[in-house]
C-alpha cells in the first residue's frame, strides 16, 4: 500500500497477487512428495475444493494491468481458493485447547 502512494508520483499503480497452490510442475512434485497428503487435505477442505491454474493467476494479472483495473492500486489479491478463510473460519482452523 505504501509503495502505491510513492509510485503514484511516477504514474504507476502497484498491486500484488498472492496465489495459493497453483498446478505447476513444482506443485505436482509437492503434491506427490512427503508433505503431499497435507497439501491435498488443505485443497480438499478449502471452499472451492481445488487448486488454481496458471491461467487463473494470469487473468487476475491481466485485469490489474489492463484498463478494467485502472482504479485498482495498493491492493493485494489473495487468490488461494479460500484456503486462508478455511484456516481462520473453517475446517482447517487449528483446534483450540
């Protein structure tokens, strides 16, 4: 957000995209690796019930860089299929003692 204020003086908009698990070759390795069961469980319990695609991340990037996103600056787009929400409010929330 602070950088959006600074870079505005140069005519730039500053945003961030924070993706969750996106199916790439690296993610495929992680999903079949030693921590794969935990990742798969996380994906199953998130609100959308699946991982993201590179095209979905690209679509958000295109929005932010295009004219349709001209009013957006200083924002962080969390696109994790609701995993973070599930950790805070859903079935992925840590159990309380």
